C-alpha cells in the first residue's frame, strides 16, 4: 500500500474528521470565552477592585556575582494568571449552565402526539360510517 493511499485513508476516517471539526469549533469557542472574560467580566471586576494589577508584584533577589543581573521572582504574573484562569473557568461554568438550562427547557416542552398511521385513520372512518348507517 502506498504512503499516499494510506495517508488518504487515515485523513478521511470519521474519527479524524470529527476531531478536526471539534478542534476548530473549540478554538472558535475559546475566542468567544476570551472575549466574554476580557470584554464583559473583567472590566467590572477591575472597577470593583480599583484597577489592581498583580503583574507588577515581584521580589528581587540580589545578584550573587558582581555585574550579574539580579534574580526577579515575578509572583504577580503567576497570581494574575491564576485569577484569569478562575475568571475564565467561572465564565465557562455559567455558559454551560445557561446552555443546559435552555436544553432542559427545550426538552420539557410538551410535544404533540404523533399522528396515527394512515391505516388506522381509514379504519376509524369506516367505523364511523358503519355507526351512522345503523
């Protein structure tokens, strides 16, 4: 089997295509969540906490050798990344909760009973005609 044919069979398998679609949709969903967090959730939080920026927090350790750069532990960047993660996780939680609520509401809607088969309708009409003749 040639490598081209083998690759083509691999690339068009259902699982690979499904995975590719999932990755593309996931990337697009990631952009939506990032926008939700940075444009909708973070500004009011920043307003409430007075615009505190943790990224500037750091500890400078003195250089061990003359002329060497001092070592900087930027724990503020870590704190900011942790807060960003928590905000994103909470935003995703709220989005999933909303989607689940909408899905449950859609499932709870009463559905009309299915129409009876044509044969059954014809038999009922015949029955009704027979009753009228009596």
